[in-house]
């Protein structure tokens, strides 16, 4: 993997002879260069030019290399730029301090052209690979719920077929009259409208800490309690706060949604094969939440008794009564969440 031939390097050294040597070697191999005589100038130039790599002398007037490196790594915009220290000393304390501040390598004076070019190219290649990996990870993250993505990339969760039991609160919604809308609206108008609606719902779910399981056409499925949980009661309260926000957002878009919520122990985790898997949930509580959504009314939130028992001290609800739900062996006592409709 060759670095871009026009990679930009910021060279920082207060000695004219050192700059002349470095410029001669690097410019002959096609690199774009910016020069600075001290750490303060280096920070200013780095902010303006966004170099791909910085060669940074340690002993300089006004601001030495250690302080300049510390400030570079403290700046979110500049922190990922690799820094190679230039030093006339091989004292272990200086080298260790440089690495602790975030430098990736060091070069000792006098400079040897082959060594300089080898180290520069190596760290440019590593930076290119790292940026490609970050870009790929950002793209893949769109296929995963943010909490799941975060737990995988932090190392908290293994990517393998495995499940566990958790107390969850599950939310389902769909748009009232969506079938009629699809029949009367051309695809080139319907698709951007639907994507805008789903994007708004996803942002609300993320803001409340929910795990967005999937979109099914116009339907949205979200659950609370894994991979992050604040406890069953707090998870249920967050879910209903999300539902109320979604209710308002849908009305602002000129539609009503039916919503169903239920709580209970579910099996959650990665289902599928080692080659391809899906992070989702199964269980009676999931089925009940889906059935409640189907039996709800436009613009209303229908919850099962397990959820009601968790939130009744904080959220006003009114009984709807027991409902017989497909796949549920006994009638489930249900409640309306008191929002605008109560």
C-alpha cells in the first residue's frame, strides 16, 4: 500500500541546516511540505493545512516539541495526525516521554535519507490504512444499532452466535393508513418521505437510549434493556418517553401512528450462523408487544400490564381492559398511556 504521492508533511525544526536536509530529501520524492521553526508556528500551520504527518523537533524556542505534541493530541481535529520526533538524543527518558505524549516514532540526527524515507512512508501507509478502516467501520455502523456497534468495537461484546435472557421493554409502531398512502403516492415521492420519517424515528430512539432492532416497511421495532440497561423500571420509562416523542414527531409530519409496548424476559443476542448473524430478540413479551401495536388506535400507545406495573407511579395511564392476543394463552390486561388522547 503506497502512500499518496502528494502527501503533505509538516517539518518543524529551528535549525536552518536541518530543515534544508529534510526538505531536500522529502521534496525529491514528491512530498508536499510546510515548514515551521517552533511549536507555536507548527500548531498554527497544522490547523490551516491538515498535514498527513508531522516531523517535530524536540528542542525549540517559544514552544518545544513535547508541548506542541501534547496540544496536537488534545485537539480532536489534529489528534490523528502521526507525529515523528526529531532528536539529537537517544536518552530513554526523552523517547519514553515522546511516546507517552502520542508520538508514533522518532528519528535521530544526523538524518540518513533511507531511514527517513522508510519511516515516513511506513507511518503514512499506516495512517492510510487506519483511515480506511475508520471509514469502513463508520459505514458498517449504519447496519447495526449504535449501542451494539459501540459494545462490539469497545471489545465488550463478541461477534459470535450467542444469546442470553434479559428483562426488556419492547416497542412497536406503524403508520395509520400507510397502505393507502403507498397506493396514491408515486415511488419517487414516497421513498424520500418514508426515509425522512424513519430517520426521525431512529434519531428519537437513539436519543432515549433505545436499541433500534429493525424497520419493517413503515413499522419500527425498538427495545430497551440490552446491550445497555438502567434497570427494568428506568428502561420502561425511557421507552414510553420515546413513544410520546415519536407520537408528537409523527403528528408534525401529518400522520398518526399506532404504538404497542410490553415488558418481560426475552432472549436477546446474535441469531443465525457464524457466517451471517442478526442481533435481535425473541420471546412472548415480543409477540405481545407486536399484537398490542396491532390492537392499538391511531395516535395512541397501548401497553401491557407488565409495563404498566413498572411505570404506573410516574406515567398516568387508564385501563383499556383485558385483551385476547394471538399466541398469548391468557388474556392480557392492557392500558392506554395518557397523552393527548386521554
